[in-house]
C-alpha cells in the first residue's frame, strides 16, 4: 500500500470514521482444515466463506447485509455483492449472534449468488504466511458507507 493511502486509512481510524457504520475487514478466510480445527460446520464454498475478523470498530451482528466489498489497496475498484452474516462466533462453534465492538472472531458470510472472486486476495489458510504481493485486507460494507469513503478519499487526493 502506498504511503498516501496508508495515511488516508490512519486518518479515518483516528477520526473514528468507521464507528457505528456497517463495515468489517478481514485478511484471512478459513480453509477446510481451519473449519475442522474450530469445530465449525462444513460449507458449500460456492455460497459461503468463513472469515477471521481480528478487531472491529462496531458490533458485528448476525443478519447484517453487505452489498460492497473492496481491497484496501484499491478502494476505487470496489465490487457490488449481495451477502449477509449468517454466523458469528468469538471462539469455536459458539454462534452467539454478535461480536462486540473491539473483539475479533469468526464470521460466516452467505452470498446470494456465489462467493466473489475478490476473496482470492485473502490468506486462504492459517498456515499461509502473509505476502503483500498476494494478500490484502478486504472490507465489507454498504454502498452508502462506500460513497462516504470515496468522498473522503477525493478530499485527500484533491484538497
């Protein structure tokens, strides 16, 4: 990620931009081995993915819907999607319905059509080593929040 984009995200976080917005990020999805290790239900990988979420600026709630996903390095290249959270857990298979603000956990997304190809930039297994040439954070949000992000980015690029 270039330094200007890093500074942009740092400013958003410092100014608490993401507080109380429908939004979460992930760097890694769970492989079949990871799913077994956490005692999670197997999934149809065409329609579902399990993701790790390390930290969030708002509650992540069962049933939340997302219609935008973007790679942290390329926010202007966001994609429209149709998915919703149908499982959230703090640890293993403990579908508690909410991951409280500030905590991390496991999230399962159910896609209406099929899992977006953009998820290939995520680390695919706990054993993967992060490689900035292959892996990136993905952000899941709504069109409304994406519009706000793009407006803030425009202000940074064209002061």
